[in-house]
C-alpha cells in the first residue's frame, strides 16, 4: 500500500501534489450524510451500523478527491465499551453516565466489553474493500486525556481549569482512569489495523491549557504508551498525533519516534512549526476550518500560503480542527482545487 500518497508523506517524503484529507470530513456538513443519519435513527446507531457507517465514510471521497477516508465512528465509543451510558442531547453535545468523578472506577465494566466495538471493525473492513488502492483509510481513537475529560464529568467540560483541580485533588483516580482507557484503546486500534486501517490518528482535542508537567503526564505519556504498544504489533502502521492546544510543547511530541506525524491546530503559527519542528517530521493540518465557511479568495490564498510554507518537507494538508456543520460543500470543492493546483 506504499503507493498511497498519504503513506508516502507519513513515511517522511515531501509529496507533490500534497496529500490531503479533512478532520470531520465524514458527516455533519454533507446533505447526503444527513439523509443517512435520519435513516439510521440516532448518531450512535449509525456508528454501530457497518453498512451505513461505511457509506458515510466514503461519501466525502465520492464528491471530492481527497487522499484518505476516516472511519465513521466516535471517540466516545470507548467509554461505552468501558460500561458507561452514552447519548447525545440535541444541540448540547454528548452526555455520559454515571460520571466517574462521582461514581468512581468500580462503576465501570471489568473487563471492558470490547465486543461492543465489533461493528466498527466491520466498517473498517467494508470500507477498505470499497476504496481504490491509492486511497488510505484512517482509523482513530481519542487520546486518553480527551476521553477521560468526558468520562470524569459526564459531558464536555466548559471549564478546563476545574479538571486540573480535580487531578490535583485525586491524581490516583485520574491516572487509573487513563490507564483503563489506554488499555482498551490499544486493543481497539490494533483491531482497526487488523481489519484494514492504513494509518491511525489519536485525537487529543483537550490537550490545551495544561501546565507542561501535566501535559506530559496526562497527554503526551499516555499517547506515547499507546503508540509504542501499537508499533510493537504493527510496526509499519503510521500514527498521527493531534494534541490540540499543545503550543510549543509540540516540539516534545515531535521528538517521539512512534509519532509519525504531528497535527497542528488552528492557532499554531506555521512558520514557528517550520522553525522548531525537525524538517524530517511529517506535519499535518493548520488551516482554520472557519475560513472554509467563508470560502472565496481569502480561503484560497491561505491554503496556497500553507502549502508554500511546507513545500519541500513532508506535509499533509488538513484543517486546524474539524469542519463545522454549516460548511458549504462548494467551498470544500474550491479548497480542493486550490490544494491540487
Ligand atoms: O469525519 C470524521 O472526522 C470521522 C468521524 C468522527 C466523529 N467524531 C463523528 C461525529 C471523528 C473523528 C470524531 C472525533 C471526536 N468525537 C472528537 C475529537 C475530534 C474533535 O472534533 O475535537 C470529539 C471530542 C468527539 C466527541 C463528540 N462527538 C462530540 C463533542 C460531539 C457532538 C458535538 C458535535 O460536534 O457535533 C460528537 C458527535 C459527532 N461525532 C457527530 C459526528 C458526525 C455529529 C453527530 C450528528 O449529530 O450527526
């Protein structure tokens, strides 16, 4: 599968034209997704329906010519396998029960119910079979800290400082939880690879705002542990880490050989990355997803500039975070044109 442009870039090559895919490309902004979503019932029903989830995974590649599909699933399937109830409140986001902060670790399943995730592996298999050989299939999971933030409080936290306070008060609880998530995640990602995922991305969406020591202990080290374990079993499968908000600590991530690529968020200055991250390390992302809502010349010139900054070094075009639901599909088409030019 080394004919895949994405895998070439992940192996450290500067690929022309630059390979691209987009976070949150599956679902949300495409009208054909919303149709299938209605057919499936709830969002989670869709995640556990291999036929429909595979279709949703492929939808963006039918419209646009990106180089990779990302498996349609969610980072909150792991908490379900760990025994939590998970649902989505309309317009408010995810809810999980009972919150680990209150219920403690004993409320979680021991061992984890990993068989619940079997449909995701079926989705991976079906999708890999449907993709042409030059397209890559990206499997993913949430990094332990990001998943833990939802499990501890039972919902997305609007106050990251209070999570830090919780850690200082009860480090054992948080560390045991991270350990439990990590073990399940290693198994989950390993199965995704066994079923046909060509590369893996770890989303650490809530890595921002932590002091350096906590960023290392809660985000970098657990993600590194997962990457090391995966590489033992699957030495050839590249791993992309996306520690959103990590700022200058991205240099620490870049020094870890098990991370084949570093995802950069919207607020990371591109020239800072050029200056401080080894030109041998593959970089991914950076374009403000809200610029794709705006579209037009402003988006196109930003995309050109981003390409220019990373020209000659291994780079994968992507956003600084996911597409928002009201992104006009025609702007994505224009963006693709600018990337391919
Ligand atoms: O296209 C893709 O990126 C693949 C599928 C994917 C989803 N979620 C589908 C989804 C991926 C990679 C994720 C990751 C994810 N899920 C993250 C990390 C990345 C990030 O965006 O920061 C997080 C934090 C979650 C948790 C989550 N899932 C939230 C907070 C929400 C609700 C709010 C929202 O943004 O809609 C979801 C729901 C969700 N996950 C949807 C999709 C398509 C929307 C469901 C719907 O209403 O159709």
